[in-house]
C-alpha cells in the first residue's frame, strides 16, 4: 500500500472553514502556550511555597508538604485530569457543580489545574533540594545579622535556591508543554488535538504529526535558549557551575 504524500495540505482550507490546516495547527499551538504558561506560573508559585514549607523547623508544615508531594506526584497526570473534569464537579453541591461544568473553556481551566498540581509537586521536591543543598553557614550568617526566620528565607536561602534549581526548572517547563498534550483527552483542542483532527479529516497523518513535532521542537528550543540566558544572568560566581559560560 502506497502512502499519498501531500505537503501542500497545510495551505488547503480546513473543513470548519476557520482557515487553512496550517492556521488550525497554529490555533492549537496558541492553546498549548496558554495552557502551559498558565499552569507553569501556578505550579512555580505552589511548588516554591510547598518546597519552603518542607524545610521549616515546624514539623507540621513538613508533614503537610510531604503529603501534598506524595499525593500529586504519584497519581498519573491522566487520572488527575479525569478526576478534576469528570469526578470533582459531581462531588460539589449541585448548583456549584453545574456552574463548574458550564464554565466557558472548562477543559482549559481543568487542564491548567491538573498540570499545576502535578508539576508543583515536582518543583517542590527540587526547591527543597535547592534550599537544603546550601551550607548551614548561610542560615547561621543570616541569624547573626539579626534576621528573622522569614527574612533569612526571603533574602538568603530562597534567592540562592532559585539559582541552584534553574536547570531542573527549565526541564519542568519543557515537560509541562509536552504534558499539555494529555489535555486532548478532556476536549482541549491544543496542538496535538489539532494535529489529530487534521489527520482525521485529511487522512494525511504523517504530514499532520510531522508539523506538530516540528512546532513542539521549535517551542522547546526557544525555552532552552531563553533559560540559558537567564541562568547566565542570575549566576553567582563560585556557586553555580558553568555560570561564566
């Protein structure tokens, strides 16, 4: 059986008349970017907060942080998507559940929520390691200067931890873009879903997913290059290896 290659398919009109197939893929890319960036910001805020909580002297905060990480890190992302989208609205009071189900772009908000919790658990682990990797002298010096515990974290431990964990944070940013493809299972028409839709209508499966692959590669390449510049900008000589590259 011979495959009928047609690279000109990208300039043909899509069946929904919203534009060409290439424009359809770009629409999916926009949803991928919106979902990934929103989830990344939320995951970073949550992850940093949980990571700090897991290093505090008060064991109650440590236990809460550990429980959060173990729950959201060990439940597969696909399962979390289904739980938030199909199960949670049914457990809410009827009026609230109905409002959630009728929310405009509910698949987008559900995807952001699930990706945020899943990724924040991983960031929390990395940020905890970034704080604990610093010498005890850092905290002792801050205490000797008269800083409170929260001032020590704000001005000493947290800024340095960010510098230490920038490389794994870059990886997590790339992962959240790739993981956003799971959102097609709850109806979000992101890049992978658009590529799938294109191949179903046109039967040009290789062209559709080749284009999607290239767009994912270009997007992640931009992130890697941008984060490398951020690493060099924030590098502290003698602390971050390779900061002078």
